[in-house]
């Protein structure tokens, strides 16, 4: 149990079930972790399929918990979103990712995930501008990844923000493509720079005809629209070969590398492949 601001212990309050208690503890832990800088950014290479070169790294957050070790974002992003802490966390990720990327070769970009909740923060555009200015990173090297759910909410305001970001030179990718309700209509609502094909389609490429058909359709869509397509979760050569054949422009996945700490970026750039 922990004390709240006034020193009263609320943890054992009646009516609070075990799940709510666990959640409250995690929330307090999360809040403290932000203050203690316990979040790290790991980087996963994104490779150009034709040239086999690394073109960018995706920034993926990890919570380096003093007792529990590295915690997956799957375990804390949802709660960070519910509590609004994602705004602060997202700003930290953005600042760290831009600062790290500024030390990489100029042709290498960085992709940062943005939560729908961050779009409700009036300072989003300013925090992107600040992260770029503080790091000296050229805006063209920053990609922001958003999911369809971002466009579901208050889409006029969201579109205005996306256009403001784009006006600065930042690129915008549509993440997890194909998993939502009406992916195609979102492609018409904003001129995205890239479509990321969700891992669920890639993992079944060689075993399910329908996944193959969907990947083929999405890469074709990217070609018609003149934008890049990135396949996520590429784990084996058979998948890479099928993606290459379909003209998918970029690939990312354990076949090349899992997300690794910033200190290993140089090594990931030097080695064609590592697992
Ligand atoms: P995502 O944006 O779709 O990121 C891709 C996820 O797939 C990452 O999981 C990555 O480690 C994993 N992955 C990459 N290649 C492979 C592969 O070959 N096989 C398999 N099985 N998995 C692969 P991770 O790092 O656990 O992140 C999970 C999700 O958490 C992300 O999905 C993203 O939605 C969210 N997330 C992570 N960091 C941030 C962040 O800084 N901000 C926000 N808003 N969300 C984040
Ligand atoms: Ca992503
Ligand atoms: Ca994704
Ligand atoms: Ca995802």
C-alpha cells in the first residue's frame, strides 16, 4: 500500500477489488517511473527491400523497472493511455528518439509511435517542434506512426494536427494497416507517406492464401498511391521473398533484428543481419 497526497492509505479501502488495486499500484509506479527516467527507447531496423539497406529505426519504448526488469509496452501503454500519462511518456520517447537519431548517419530516419491520446493534447505539435529543435534532427528524418484509431476520434482536429506536422517536414505513416474497420477510407482522408502492413498478415503469408491476397492488394495500393509500404514482423526468408516479389518496399522484423538499445544501433547498421 502507498499513501496518497494527504497521507491516507487508500489501498485497502473497501469496495476496491483486486484488479483495481493492482491497476492503482501500477499507475502510481508508472507515474514515479516517469519522474525517475525509467523508460528506455529500443530501436528496430527498417530495411529497404530492394537494396537490403537499413533506412530507419522504429523507436519502441521499454520500462526498465528496478525490480521487475524490462517491461513490454503492451503491459503499460494501455494504462498510460487511460491515465493520460502517455502524453508525458510520449514526449520523453520523442525527445530521446530525436536525440539518438541525430547521432546516426544522415540518411537514417527514426519512426516514433503516437497514441490517439496524444492528439488530444494541444501541445503535440509544439512538443514535436521542440524535440526536433533540441536535437538538431532534420524534420525529414522523423516519421510519426499513427493507427486508424487516431482518425476515428475528432477527425477534423486530428487532420489539422497531421497537416501542421506534415508542413514542418515530418512524415506520417499509417500503422497496423488492415486491422481496423475501414482502413481504405482513412487513406483518402489524409495523404500518408507510408502504409505499414500489420504483422498478422505477414506472419500468415506462406500459409494462408487470403493473407497473401491482402498483402498483394496493399502493396499494389501503395504503388498506385506512390507511397512506401513496410511489412512488419518479417521472421523468415520465405516471407521476405514473397514480399519482395509483391514489390513491398520496406521490411522490418526478427529476421533482421529484434528491437535493441540505442547503444547497439551502430552494430545493427554494420551487420547485414542479426537475430
Ligand atoms: P507496433 O507499433 O505495431 O510495433 C511493432 C511491434 O512488433 C513491436 O512490439 C515489435 O517489437 C514487434 N515485432 C517486430 N518485429 C517482430 C517480429 O518479427 N515478430 C514478432 N512477433 N514481433 C515483432 P513492442 O515493442 O512490444 O511494442 C508493442 C506495441 O506497443 C507497438 O506496436 C506500439 O503500438 C506500442 N508502443 C511501443 N512503444 C510505443 C511508444 O513509444 N508510444 C506508443 N504510443 N506506443 C508504443
Ligand atoms: Ca509502430
Ligand atoms: Ca505496427
Ligand atoms: Ca501494433
